[in-house]
C-alpha cells in the first residue's frame, strides 16, 4: 500500500518549463497520513536537505513511509526512498530504494551519468550491478515530484496529456498525466486552491481503470502535493498532508 502511494505521487509531473519562483528549499518537511478505506494505514514524510558533489550543490530528498495500527500488524511496511539531484538542470545523480513490505525486500541504488547516457543499478540484495541506457530528460521516481514543482503549470488546458520519462525498476517508463482543471478542497489547514491531475495508470493488476487515481497539488508558488485518492481492486487508498514546515513561499489558506 505504501508502495502504491509512492508510485502515484512520484509519477505525476509535466515536461515543459516556465520561469517561476523557487518552489522549495532546504529544510522543507512534509508529512502525510495514509488511509486504506476507513483504516488509518500509516504515514509518509518528505524532507529536503542539501549535499555537495565536486563543489556543486545538490538537493537531498529523504522520503520515508511506514504502517501503523492494525495494518502494521497484518502487513508491516518500512520504506525509505532517497534522491540526490542537481539544481541546474534539475535531474538526478543518485537514487536509493530500501523497502521492506511484508517481507518483500529491495535494496538498490541508481547512479545517473547523463554525459554517457547510462544508469548504473546496484542491487545489494542480489549482489549485482547492471548498466542501462537513459535519455537526457529522465527522472527517478522521487526527483520527478520536485521537477514537477519547479515548473510553471498555468498554461495547461483541460484534458491536456503530458508524456514523461522515468527510470524505475531497471527500465524506462513512459508516464502519461492528464490535467483536469482547478478546485478548492477542504484540508485540516482550511480551504486550499489546487490543480487536479489524473495519472493514466495500468488497469487490471492494482487499479480498477486507467484514470482511477486523482492527484491534487496546491495552486500557489509551492506546488505541494496535498492529496491523492486511488480506487484499487480491493478498496481505496487516500493520502492527505497533515504537517508542513520550512516552505520556500507563503501557503495561502482560505478560511471562510
């Protein structure tokens, strides 16, 4: 379930650019509560730090996910996703995936070399190392979220479909994202203006149909992913922002 949420939230970003204010900075912290149907299933957090590589500053994103309560007893999950990405241009250097989902374990690192168009995947569980071809516009599963937030989204038209490239699970994945307009939603902080997207996912294995997922980000300078809902084959999953700090810009709330 945590894997589902992470996949959903990190595949949703457009591939065109527009000049705008920096939407995030070092010190930002976001925390989400995840529900499976009526059950409180767990939490996920995202924290931004910085790192230095060859005198060049990188952002270091640390994403954690864990189950709680009854769900943790039935199907315990402890996930850690990290990415190091360059700020200009915003593209990944190193991606870390350490997950334990009910005994299903993965421990991998990916190093991106855009000069040679190669991604080196190290699998610590199976003690293997493989090289794959990558394109210049590729993102990893976590850096894609922050790439999304760095873009201007004001020129999107209703039902416009954006195609993106993501390197995940040792292969290039072409992701499609449909823009569905704007909405004002209720949150624990008050009413918030949002942009709505529907990632076009593969139906049949996990999801009921191609557009069963809805993804909201704040319609402000921060572009925070604030809510996501998905109807899966057995029940539904919902995640909502419950805590934030260290934002780069003000967070406008409608209180009436």
